[in-house]
């Protein structure tokens, strides 16, 4: 267990449905561990109908959880091939109306795992998710892998939701500046701690502090010094401390700012606890 953070904050992107392979924690145990180190809430993110429904149900049952629902970009070609993409998108739109669903995601484009023959289906799905987010006044969580230019072009062409988050930001200073010009949020994961990721730290350093978020993407992208083992929300303090070092700001101030930013994007975890400022 890492040393607790001085000010509580939130993990704005995690996947609690995965067993971590080490402790095999159930969601309540995982959240208890996170709370003990100052991570007082998470956004549970869906990647298909099953995980989106599961996340919405968990959020309704546990006040430490908010949900994001979506079909992962790599799901789109598989669903389209079976004639199911439209049907599944309609169900995502239905889930979006639930009160503790606060984001549409993760959605976007992935040119790493899907070839050119699947890109049209990915684009159709991405644009549909953008419209669902805007229709429901929800944040949008972007999955962008090897597709920076097309993700940005799509957001500009279709019109991005007011609160748009680049989940697990993987760009450089150039993309960070494009996001800054549009008021989009950059969410940094454990990758910002990796020794081979100086471009990420450079992007973080030039990003306005009010547009920075933090996440685990657990069970993936475990921060140093535990890279290589499964990730979990309770390990997020390692990432937060590295962010504070890069920003050259006191840890308590960084924690407080990250917490405010997250609440501005997703709303309060507890009703009646709207963020200030």
C-alpha cells in the first residue's frame, strides 16, 4: 500500500470488472483499499454492453462509483459484422440516461488493433457516441490509439461535447496544445511515470492545471515502481506524486486541483456535494 495522499481525489478511468490476478479482489475490497490511500471515488468504464450494464449497476449500488458506458472502438467492426452495431448503440443511449452514468466512454478510434477495413465502422460508432454524450449532457472519454489526427478532425467536424477527456493521454506537446486550444481535458495514467515516456511529461508540463486529470486504467498501465504487475486504484498515489513532481507544485495543491477538475467533468459523487470554484 502506498503512503496515503494528503487530499482525497478520484480515479477517473478504471475497470473494476477485471480480476487483478494477484489479490483477486471484488469491487468493494478494491474500493476499500483505494479509499485507505486517498482515492475516494472512481469512474468505472464500460467497453461493451455487458461491462457498461455492470458498471451502471455498480454505480447505483456504491456511492464511491460513477459509470461511463460505451462500446470500445475495437468492438465496432465485430458488432457491425454481425449486424448488431445499431442495436448496441441504442442500448448505450438508454443506459446514458441513468443518473449515476456521467460519461460516454471509452469511445474513439484505435488504429493499432483494427485495420483499415474496420475504420468506417469505428467512425460510425465514434460519431454516434459523441451524439449520445451531447444529447445527455455527459462527458466524453476518448480512446485514441495511433489515431490522433483523425480523432481531432472528427471532434472538430462533428462538434465535441463541452467536457471532452483524452483518456490515457498518449500524445506529445503538439497534441496537448491542440487540446488546450479547445478546452479539452488530458487524463494521465501510470505511463507518465515510465522512464521511456519523456514526451508525456513534456505534454503534462505545458498543460493548464485546470485541464489535467488522473487515472489508473486498471488493471493496465501500472505505475513505477510496480510496472509489470496488475494495476488497481489503490496504486494511483504513485502516479499522482509523479504528476506533482513534473508540475513542480506541492502535492496537496495538486491533489486538490485534480479532485476539483474531476468533479467539474463528472459532477459530484455524492448528491449535494457540488464542487466549488
